[in-house]
């Protein structure tokens, strides 16, 4: 062994003890310094996290307040409708209120033709929009190339922002005369024209939500269908679409809510005739919806009159219908998310 690398021996036992003591003291000093340094870093980290936690607390509180205020605004609107609309239920007899004649000037406040008119136009619009919406959503998600999907999806969502009065003007000046001459009917301002316009207005909502539902179907479903020997079309219509059924139902319900609550476009193209749509050709006759009745007559009634309260009573009915539709759609989405099938 190299004598220079050989460990030095202590001259005496006392010197060895002193040297060991000095070494242990140095190690202890280094340990205390390391602990002090670690404690200081932890203290600095805690002090740095305090402003971040305060900011997060403020943001969470602000979000909570905004959410509760939104619920409060909706509740206040409903309470206002109740205050102004409930008097009609004891000022007008039930037989009159749910009758078949709406002539407020002569004291007839039958809301049944208005409700059936809204139902006829809305259901017809959904019948028109449903196949178009589902097929378009399938094309955008399953068939179109990536670049086309990136263009079509935002374009479809932009169509939802077209003002309803513009669509109503288009339907009144172009679509109604076209339908009148094509079908050879007395007037083009009918429930069918309103259904076509409403179908166009509901399509962006239905396509967007249905496309999201199709996108939420796991890729393994498609791979399994193709692995079993199915063609692409068979996989789409027998595997993917049934798996996205609840999302498509949600799209239909939200589209229905959009259609039944529409006012201006419907008022411009349906003819505004408060009549019972019970005949075979009722779809091609003028009708009046609940929303159009409120918009057309609210500016002419005296505040506090029976007619005034009747219009607010129609508003209560509309509020409850749209609330039930949106609640059903939200419930469907929630159940699907709990099963893990919808993002």
C-alpha cells in the first residue's frame, strides 16, 4: 500500500477521541445547517402559496356567486310570471280558458288552439330536422375528411347565430310564395312554412350536439364492428348510432326547446290565425302559436286587464314546457355521463 495513502494513526488515545469529537461536531453542524435551510425553503414555499390560495378562493367564490345569481334571475322571472299570470285562473272559468276560441275582445280566452298550433309547428319541424340533423352529424363525424370536418363544424355552429327576423323575412318573401305555387294551396303562410323555417333554425343545435354524441362513442366500438366483418355503413348505423342514442335524443329535445320558444320568425310565416288545427290539411293552413300571440298582442292590452293576465298565463305555460324539455335533456346527459359514455 502506498504510504502516502495510508490513514494517519493518532499518537495517543486522547488525540483520537478529540479528533473524532471534532468530526462529529462538524457533521452535526452541517446537519443543523441543512435542517435550517430546508425549513427556510418550506417556509418560503408556504408563504408563496398563500397568495395563490387566496386568489383561488376568490375565483371560486366569484364563480359560486355568478352561478347562484343565474339561478336567482330565473327564479325571479318565474315569480314575475306567476304574479302577473295567476290572476287569469280565477278571473276566467276553466271551460273558457281551455276552450277552442281565442277572441279576447269578446271575452273568449281559449288557449287550446294556440297550444295545438305550437305543437303542430314544433313537431313538424322536428320531423323535418331529425333525419337531416342525424345524417349531417354522421357525415361530419364519420365520413368527412379531417379538413372538411374542421371547416363544417364551426360553419354549422355559426348558422345558429343568424337572427330569427332575417329567417322570417326570407320565409315570408321567398319560401311562402314558393310553397304556395308548388303545392297549389291558397296561401303560403301556413304551419308547414313555419315548420320548414323552424327546422332550419333547430338544425345547428341538433347537428352540433349529435356530432358530439357520436364523437363520444369509443373507437373500440368501431374497431370491433369492422373486425366482425361489418362494412363502414353497417358499423355506423348498427353500432355507432345506437351507442350515441341518448345524445341524439338530447339533441332532439334541445332542438324542440329552441323551436317551441321561437317567436319572430314563426309570427311572420304562419299566418297568425287562431284556429283549431284538426282538419286533414291543417298543416297547410294558417295557425297561431303561443309565442306569436304574446308578441302580437302584448303591446295592445291594458295593464291589469283579463287579456293582460291571459297573455302572462300563456307565458307561464311556455316557461313550464321549455323548462321540462331542458330538464329532460340535462337529465339524459347526466345519466349518460354517469355511465361514462359521454364526455
